[in-house]
């Protein structure tokens, strides 16, 4: 465990951004700074934290923890499905094959939960009983386990717009993916999610849901990219008291950043266009302008 004193001392030394022009063309995502050259992508995972597609600030050691968790999962799932990793030369750096990103996010869900506008609970609470092509029964409660894990894709919106949860049929009708590519990607996601649930259960955790990014290698094969099963892209609950807390209608104990989204949502903030909440406190404030929320492009 890292002591509180070390974390407090690191508050003013977080990795907020990078600038390495000699590494290639730069693309800055919400959390990752990516440099591409010669068919390779060098990913530097910063300490930035985001919610509702908005960067809130930085948290000490977040980047290296996130990168190392992703690297561990990529290694563990490599026998099941391809990924883009070539090497991990530093706790905050991953070197990967440059892939063409598929224009769809693949979200696996095993529970009826969430606070974002693309979440299954958000729609269910408002009366929807079909979500991304999946029929849902009446009478379910928030955080209840689904009959089986389901794939609920979402579109990747342009900057300034919001993602939209869609069905397989809608994706095919939009021409975003071919049926062959979608079904191959869906099978990859189901396989890795089931593996993740099994491994999490052995550690006393529930892998509730997760978001996968899939890319196409230069040879045409599909593979996982960016990250898998991290607390940024996934929701984890402690298994030991989930049922008791559910029965009491309490929120499960989580091990992810859902508490950040929940706190902002309770204050009326769900992203661009919503009522601004009270300014987040450091270290969740903008390092350059304390108390301001900073918009960033996706990925």
C-alpha cells in the first residue's frame, strides 16, 4: 500500500500532459497521449481522470496503475484473442501495433446499472424495455443481475456530440460495420468478458460491465486495443456484500471510478449541456484553472 503522505506529496507532480514530437504524430485522448510513426503507436497513459467525456483533472499514480492493469489483462487474455500490444517499456507506456479503430464501442453488461445516458439503467428507469435489441423484463431494480450478459454497442460520436446506444441491426443499417466484422467482434467480447468475470470472481470481485475498443491490424485481423478490464473502462463490485446491499436497496461497494460519475450526476452534471455542478475539489480540478471542468476529445 502507498501511504497517504506519499500520495499527498505527489499531488503537485502528476502527469497531466506530454509533448514528445520526436515520437511521431500526436493524438491526445481523454487519458492517453498517443504518438504514431512507422506502423507503431506509443501510448503514454497520463494521470488525467475523466467522466461524461470531460477531463476533470489528475490523480497521483493513476496513469501507471491503469497502464499496468491493462498490460496484465492483455497478457492474460492473449491466448483467447489478439490484442495490439508489442511491449510495455515503462509503467506509463505501452507500445502497440497501429490499428484502424472500428467506429463502434462494444459494451458488455451483466447487471442493470449505470448513470450515463448510454447506460442500460438510464433507459430502463425511463420506461424502455428493449435496449440495444435486447428485451428486458418488467419489475427489475437498479443493480440487479441480468439473466445473462449482453452486448450493448454504442456509436463513437464526433467531438461535441454524445455516443448513442444502438443494436446490431442499427449498426448494420448505418453501414458502420459489416455483419461479419460485427459478429466476429461480438464473439471476441463475449469470450474475454466471460474470462474476466471468472478471474474477478476468484479475487472476490464482480465484473459488472466493461467497454472494449477493437481495431483492425494492417493484415485485416481484428484485435483489442487501448485497454481491457481496467477501473476506467469497467465497473467492479465487491462480491461479499453485494446481495445484502442490493436487498437493502443500497449501492454496491465499487472498485472503479463510478463514484465520480455518481457524484457529478447527483449534482446535476452529466456532460456538455447539463447544469454545471459545484466545482470539483483538487485533485479533480483542472490543474491550470482550479475549479473548472475541461472538455477533451474522445478516446
